[in-house]
C-alpha cells in the first residue's frame, strides 16, 4: 500500500490542476460555510501497526469558498491501542488546514480533491514516563471526496484520504470516511473577518 | 494541427516576452540603488515568515552565516571578513548598537520587536554611515514611522522541525527527540501625535538546543531540569519630539539572553546569562535647512553573568561602552559635505585583574557628496582614528555613472587601516589579564603584539534596465587583507563528552585575497509576481594557510531564486529556492576521522521554502504558514552544529489602530 502513496498524491495534483479551469463560476470567497462531520476508518497496515491497533476515529471540519477553490480547517481524532505491550496507548489529534477544488456532476453530485497540512499531536497514556507525554509533528495529506445532496443544505459524503506524519519513522495512514455536511450562508461578521 | 500548435507556441513565447518586458505592470521606483545594498521590507520579512532577527540571514543574498544551534550566527558579508571575525556593524535608526560580548554578536539579543521594523538595509561593502566605518558590512534596521493615533501590535510565532520519534520512542526504533522552535511572543504599543511619539515594545523567545549532534556536548555544563533551552526577553521604549529646535529621539532597551553559547576555545557550549542595556539620545538641529547638526550619544552595557551550570562557570565579564558622534552637514543640489567627530569609550569590569580597564577610540571623518548631473554621482570619504597610540585611517570612494538611461555603472573602493584595539576583540582583553579562558583550561597562544590591520576593497557593478520591470546586475569584488590577526584552531574530539579539546593560536601578519562576483536578475512578469534570481561566487587563494583555513568554510557558489506572488490583495505566496555549495573546515579534519558525529567537509545543499500568508479582519490580522526546507534535505552549516530538516512555522500578527 505504501507504494501507491506517490501515485495517490500525483493523482490528487492532476485532479486539482484539471479541475482548476472549471472554477470560473465559483461563489464569492467566504460566501458560505460547510460544516462536515465524519467517521473515519483506518484501512491499511503500515509500520505503526506492528505496535498499535488503529481503527476508527472522527473528524470535524469547516470549509468555505476561497479565492480559488475551497479552503478548509478542521480537527480529526485518532485512537491507537497497544498491540504489542509494553508500548502505551495514545490518542492523536490532527489540527489541519487544507485547500482543494471540486467539480459538480449534475445538481446533486460533487467530487472534491484537496491537500492538507496540519499538526499531529499525540498524547501518550504513560504514567511512568518522566518526559513530556505529548508530542507534535507535521502532517501532510491528500483527500478525495464524493458527496451527494439529497435535499436542501444537507449533503452526504464518502472520502478517502492519505496522511503522512513526519515523525522520524513516518506514520503513513490511509482512511475511508463517511459523514454528513451542512451548508449555510456566512454571517456578515464572519465574512468581513475572513476577508 | 501541428502548424497550429507551432504557431500557438510561438505566439505564447512572444506574448511571454512582451509580458516580461512591456507588460502593464507598474514600474519600479527609478531611484538607482547601490547593488551592494539589499533592502528587506517589512512586507517581505512577513511573507518569508521571519520571526527572529537571526532568521534574516536566510534572506541575505551576499552574506553567509553559520550556526551551531540555529539561533546564534557567525556572519560574513560578501568577502569582507572571515566568519570568526563577525566584523559587521549594526545600526538601528542610524544609531550603532553593540551586541557583541567577547566577540560574539547575537542578533536576537537586540532589544527591539521585529514587528516594529519597517525595513532592513543590508550593505555588502565597506561604508561610512553616521560616523561608523562599517568595514565588515552593515545591517541597518529602520523602525516604522509611527502613525498618528494609538497603535497596538502583537504577534505569536512557533515552529516545529520534523523527525520526532513519535510513538516509536517506546519501541526499539526510538530516535532522538527534536524540539520545536519558539514560541516567539511580541507586542508593541505606540501613541503618536504631530511630530512626537512614544513607543514601547517587548519580545520573548525560546529555542531548544537539543539536536542530537550537540545535545550531549551541551549537557557537559548545562544543569537545567528540562531539555536545554535558550531564552530571550527584551523590552524597549523610544520617544521623539519635534519642534523649533529640531527632532530629538530618546530610547532605552534591555534584553536578557539565557544562552548556551558555543565557546570555541573551550570546545563546548557554556551556559551564560547575557544582559544588554542600551540607551541613547539622537537628534538633528535645523532639519531641512541647508546646514544641519546631528548628534548621537549612547550607552551600552553588556554583562555576562553565570547561568546555572554543573561547574558554576562564570565569565565574570562586564563592559560599559559610551559612544558619541557629532556632525555638521550641508546639502546642496550638486554638492553635500559632512564633517564629524565621534568616539567610543570602553570600560571593562571583571573578577580577573585587568592591567588596563579602559579603551578610547576617537574618530574624525569627512564626506563629500557630489551630484554634478542626474546621471553621475560620487561620494568621497575620509576617516581617521587613533587608538592606543596607533593611527588608523579609511578612505572610501563611491562613483556612480549612468552613460545611458538603461545602464548604470558603479565603482566603490576602500583603503583602510585599523588598529587591532579598535575592534574591541576579546583577545585584547585576554592580553590585559582577562583570565577566564586560561582558568577554564583553554589553551590560547597570543602573539607578542597586535598589529594594525589593513585592507583594500573594490566593488564594481553594471546594471541594465531594459524595461521598468526588469533589471540585470553583474557585479564583482576584490578584497586584500594584510597584517590580519586570525585564530588558528585545532580541535580534538573527546569521545567521553563529545566536546573538544581546542588549541587556539592567534596568528599575526596574516595576509590574503578574496575575489567575488555574481549576477542578479529581477523580473516582474505580472503586477502580482515579483521574482529575483541571485548568484554569487567567492574564491580565496591558498596563499596563506591560516588565511585559507579561516575562509575555506565559506562556500564558493551560492544561488537563490525568490518569488513573491500576490494573486489577490489579501493573499500572498512566497517561495525561495537556495543552493549552497560545499564548504571545507580543515580544522575539523582529525575530528571527522575520529567520530561520525562531526564532519569536516559539509556537502552542498538545496533549500526550498514555501509560505502562504492571508490577511484577515480588515487590516488587523495576518496569518502566516510556512514550510522551510521542503525538500527535507538534512543540512548543517557548521561541522559541529545541529542538523536541520524540514520544519513548519505558523505566525499570527494583529494590529489595532485608532485615531490619526
């Protein structure tokens, strides 16, 4: 699975470049906010899985039209349980910002792709350890999302994402996610703040 | 179809050329700038994500700087001095500031907030400014002219280098921890009215000295409870009034730097508490008149106090410096004259008995500025000093000629001789009895006498401006040094501590030459895209072994490409790609054979920095995110220094303004 990470990032980049020309009728920057709630599932095994089981997690993000494409910011929670003690369990929080573009297929279907950068903060459940129980590291990633709007401002989406945490031995994480998104017009104060 | 593509391709190329040279971009200011001067504006500094003064070295095209801890740098300006000399000068709003403490200048100890900076002017040739003969280059920091009303600025910055062990620290695959950089906090408040202002600012900074290549060495003397850290705290204030008697500014600042300085004669990092007090008064009588009077007086106190350590090591060093200058200037359309006197009075205090605690460096100088036509100009400067009975002099000539509107030629030359004492170097005080190095076991051999140092410098450049949006400069430089006193060091690796046992021999009468050259191209393809390419070449023949060893740690080739793209008013993108060729550190040859921890030949490296910046909340907020060394090339600038990998940094700046 690790061998496909470069094609995955390359495919994302090609998708972004290919979709850019279609951004002509994009809404004004910060015109609306789309709040997304997702459940995530780690879907592959890598080096980190030799020591920890890493399964489901959650993600909360807010996206808004940017000058080109969409900008997003969010938080994802990941849990790691020791598979080979004595390593401790740990929880990780990914605070991220991202940028991406999308294409509409008909009035209800939308395909998005984007890149993410963030801080991966790990908190170790290790009472005996005398050093810091927390550690932060740079995370870079890519995401592809397919969403459907069944009615009104609500959307249902599924997505696949790749996150690479730049620890000395990299954490390479693939996820499948599914969730709901709700879109609303940005209040005036928020628009003027972001602009 | 093929013909269509060819036609389209030619059309595209032609359009590109037209855009480059005849596009609708606004023209740059036509004031000819000395190609030896690089100006970093507050906007560029912010776009590049600079959060510390020492990070400015990353942006300097002709300066080369090295660091062991990534915080304190030794710098050399385009062949004007060896790295060990740190002979560059620092001015803030025209006022000389002495950051040096026993030969080390830490730019981050400057009692000033970076957010108070309007621009930084960096000169890569000798220059006389406000009575200061900056033979080793100049960094001139200009602060903002306060806007009328009340202004508050605040910022926070933090970064993190990749490569932490993460969860693997609990496994057999554990690796050393790599700490964050910062955070850096800054705040400034200004109240200003017509012709007067009062400003206070403060800064707090933190840096980790925990890279695995230096960590064990740092712990030889460091005795803190946590990981070794450097702390800087600084406060400063300035105020100005303007009236019938002219404009006068008073300022005062204090910084405290809890340092872990690598002291080469001791071969290890030494905990110390450096306190810098700086205060002064400057002003000008009759500004705007044909003849004016300028004065500057300042006091600098530098105190090296002990910081908690395993052995209680104490530099026991304090130095007071009084500095004053007074000059008369006349300015006409074609001729201007500056005449001035200045002086530095040092008083050193130490627990070691000094044979002489004082040092006085008086100076007199004169400058003639000629502008016979808009296309020609010349500045001629003479500078005299007499220190400890030794005469020093400097003569500078700077000639500018524009034979055609698109062409500018510039030639600058300096002949200077400076008494060794005028540099206030630490070895002067060791000779006078400062016994710290000897008591701590350093083996230092001093020459029987210090000779006055002489130098000759030539700088020539040709600038072509084919359009208002393009400028090409080709430049060359020559430096000749005679009677220099340089330190020849022989470090021996101690495997028990990873520190060094160093023999330092001060060698007098060292001579050598440096030739340098390069080219710079600046283009504005689009109104929103500003690009700059810069290449420099530096060579130093191996005529003198000591001279060559002191210079071979500066790379021959350096290249940089900088792009600033502002697609919309409130969003900017910044990129800088830099190349530095290999450098040799012959003094570390033996050490490199004894351990893999240190290297004697540092390989070439490429660095790519990317940053994005978004302004928000009208003009109040600015959010920066940057990735430095995006190619993740592990590189070091000093054989015994830390290795830097990819890192990211975030900075948030806020500015509130009322009135005016």
